[in-house]
């Protein structure tokens, strides 16, 4: 929703800037014409209208800039939140992949002790296999039991 309003504000801002520029360009063109110069010299109401048109043009440009900046900020903040969310998801997935599933249920205080026991058992099984006292199948079966 924030992205939608960001785009909407950006469009309104660009539209406001465009209309403000058109108003100021029209005023400048009218003041350069011969009729405009004569009116400018002799008509007080013409001067008032020119001043009002100039004020409206500048106000439209200013508000257009503000709306455009707000729109860009809203769009950028949405993208930043999405990026942070994706980074958090990636970090969570990486953490769950980095920890072998057999150790997820272990208590942190006994985790290193149990891990040492498992590694010692596998090491002993490996020596028995090297000596030919157990087969590869028996080694794999006993290793699975150590992790269970």
C-alpha cells in the first residue's frame, strides 16, 4: 500500500511541477508581448493578476517538489523494508542449514558434551572398521544409531 501511495505522490508531484512551469512560462510570454508591456505599465489589475499567476506557479512547483520527494521516499522505504525482510529470511534459512538437524533438539549446556560423545563413538567405530573388525555396512548402521 505504501508503494502505491508513493507512486501516486510522485505522479501528483510531477504533474504539479509541470503545471507550475506552464503557468510561469505563460506569464513570461505574456509580459514580453507588446500588449503585455503596455498593460503592465498602465493597468494595476494586470499587475495584480501577474503577481497572482506567478505566486500560483511557484506554489505549484514547490508543492510538486514536496510531493515528488515524499513519493520517492515512500517507494524507497518500501523497497528497503522488503530488502531487510528478504535478508532476515536468508539469514534464518542459512542458520537452519548450518546447524545439523541432529543437534537442533540438544540443550545448549549439554550440546558440546553430547557432540564430543558422538564424535568419540564414531572415531572408535572408524578404528574398528580400519582394523577389519566391522564391515562398512555395520559402520554405517552404528553411525546412524549414534546420531539418533
